[in-house]
């Protein structure tokens, strides 16, 4: 669907909603969340609003750390599940007239109907709205969930891992993050996506000797020396690896190359940056071994890595959730914070409204009914 946005970011200043009505229609709640600019590093207004709304729910034990929040039931159930989502978004679009900005936008002209546009609509304020709606309504009319639930809302997911609010919660409040099963409400188009691929980055450096480009024979071209690295990467055939019943497709690519100092100088150094997305059957060390074998003879340095997560779909809680959703589970090719829960020994899956392929796009959007369906599926599974 195409739509024309009559607004521009310049003519529509960011509005900071302080009070959230968690019992309104969940699609309208999503729009209210989008209306609060929460680009990474700017989550405080949204975190304040979430905390204020949750503190009005007496059934929840609540802890805030920076702009991250944990809210838990303590019903003494035999099973505890974690529902987690990040509050931050990537930066706003800079293209004039972009639909996926702030505040939210309904092309239909009828709030709550059809498609909702705005930064975070897909990644992942629809999922956060589902969390909040569940927290507010699962005790309505005398009902109680048949599982204890821990809700986690955290900052700084869209930036470097060292800033992660979830990582900070694990360090500072790890005892409150215990559970039998975790669901990360990242966009999956309403299908369970198990585990995630790992990611690892390298720099492969070639050396040469600088010289005037008019007398190139007096030097040695480091950029030319990098050609075999690119050739090996181009010829490499990534694997598809079956892990616990799901097929994870790997990828190994050069993602950046830089070298040289001037247009008349033979370059004496060249660096090729490489990213390997590896199946969760491998550790980062095993993934590194694959790259080093492929690039044997070159100077390769590992610069960053994050382990993947096995799908964990054989766990009884995961199996019952997959059955409740009713769709065939799929693998998650990208890295998500399910890996952090996996490191804690908690099986975790991704499940949320919206198409992940729309995340971070200037026309980011989500179907209102997809948000409602996600809420329905989780409410049914929780018995709330």
C-alpha cells in the first residue's frame, strides 16, 4: 500500500505523552508509544511513562534501573515466563515527508483502523504495547494467569552491546530475571522464530609500500593485495545448518574496505572488514576458526562477536506456546536478545507483530489487527 504523508518532521514537533492508558485498544496504545520519541539515548520520557503506568498495577513487583524496568507477578505458579522488549528506536527518517517518523500516522484517517505508520511501529513498539496491555488486563474480572510473568522493558538495544539496558539488568538484577521460558516481542509477522544466528566481525589487513603513483614500481599496492581476500569471500558458499529442527542460513561477507592516503600515492595498507553470521550450533570461537581457515595466510583480527541461541523449542513451555500460536516455527537469521536469555540458561523465542523486513525503513508500519492478534495469542496461552 502507498500513502502520502501530509506531515513532515519539521512541521510536527515531537510530542511527549506522559500518561499511558494501558487498557485502550492495543493498536491505539501502540500509536501512543510511537508518539513518544525514544531514539536510543532518549528513552527517559517513554521509560517514565511506562513506569508510571505499571506502578498503578498492585499485582506487580517493580524495579527500575536507568531507563530499564522489570515488573513481575508473584503468584507462586509452577512456571515463570519472561516477556521482553526494548523501548528505543533507531534515529528518525531524514527524508522529508517520510511516513515512518514521529508522531504516528493512520493513512485511513480513522485511528485504530488499517495500517499504522511511525518510527518503532514494527521495531518494536507494537510488541511493547502488547506487553503493557497484558500487564494491565491479565487480572481483570477476577482472572489470573496460569503462569507467573516477568515483563522486561529496556533501553539501548539499537546501539553497541556495551550500552544494552538488558545487559545492565542482567548484571544488576539478575535474580529477578530467572524464568523457565522467554519471549522477545521482536517483529516476526506473528510467527514463532526460534533462537538466532550469532555474529562475529573481523578486520583482514594487507600491507604494502608507499610510493608516488607515477613511479608505482617503487612501491607495493596494499589494495591490490587484498584482492585474494575478496575473491575467497566471493567464492565461499555459506552453509545452511539444521539446529534442533530449524534450518539456519549463514552468511559471510566483506562489509567495508578502506585504504590509501591520496590520489597520487600507492597505498601501503588496506583493511577489509568482514561479518560472519553463523548458525547457533557454533560458538564464536568455532566461527572464528571457519574464517581463519578460509583466509589462511592473511593478517586477520577478531573485533567483535556475539553468540547465537539455539531455538529451545523442545522445552515444554516453548512447545505449548508454538501449539497455541498454531503456525510452523521459523529460524531467526539476525541476532536478537534471545541470545542473552540463552546465556542465562532460559530457552527463548522471538514472537511479535509486524514484518521484520520493515524494521528501520523510512516507511516503517504495522497492521493494527496484527498487534491485536499477537495480544490475543499471548493472552490465550497465559490463560489470562
